[in-house]
C-alpha cells in the first residue's frame, strides 16, 4: 500500500473536481461473452461463479486506477484487491463475504467455500475483515438487466461496485451483463474500458 501525492498526481484537477460530489460515482452496464468460461467450468465440474469472479478479479487487479481508494482524505493505492461478494443464505437473506484474491484459481475457490460456510452458519452481516482493499459485488441470477443502480450511503466511498446478471443466450453465445460503478475522482471511462477488455480476455482463455 502506498499514499499518492495528490499535488504531483496527473489526476489532481480531476480528483479535486469530483471528490466532493454528493455522488461521485458513474456506472455502466457492459455485456460479456461467457460462453467459453461457462463450458470450461461445467466440463471440469467447478463453480461458474468462482470462474467468472476470478477472471473479474484478475482484470481488476491489472488496472491501477481501480486499486485506488479514498481514506481519510488521502488517495491510497493497494497492491492487491480482494472480493467482497454478497452470498445468500437458505432463508434468502444474505451476508457480505471477504474473498482473498489469489492468481491460483484453486486457492481462490477455497476462499469462496470458506466464506460460504461461514455465512451459512452465521447471522452476521459483515465479515471479520471489512477493509477497503476490495470490490463490492453481487450476483443477480434471476433476471437479465440492462440498467443498474447501487445504494448510496451518503458517506465518502471509493470502492468499485459490480453486479452480475442472469445469463442470456444470444446468437449461440452465452451473454452476461455486468454493471460496474466507480468513483469518478479516481477513475474514468477509459479505465473501465481497460477493465472490459481484460475481463473479456480472461473469460476467453
């Protein structure tokens, strides 16, 4: 982790413009072709959710601007970004997880399973680790969406927020829409485009 010197940062003017907005986030919904990733997961009998979330996190961790956070008025850059995904319980409530990122898919899946087990056996809303070196993400597998809005707490926030829709079959492809919301003081559409490119590349492998 390192603190960014805002005075010498090339985003200084953009940062100062957006940082005090009541809602500095902008969001888009992007369609992704998950055909290859889905079939690989099913053919090898592992979780498709784990596969696409891992591909997503590899993409997030490759984009510098998506690793910036605002903490106590300072811009902090984290070395590694983890995943805080909502996980549903049997009673249809959910808890927030903290899934440690690893480049190794098996280790990442193990972290997911540990968090699933913890949430299923607890009524706690938050994990014991509840830091900002993560993304907030949700899967909404019941319907396809083309628009999405995240709740706004009213407190300063800078964690990127993603949501994954139900898969839709279109022209022999399996498509999944992904909403991504980022703080405009820290990142722009260009950086979201880099994420889109890298995420799709990972899904195709």
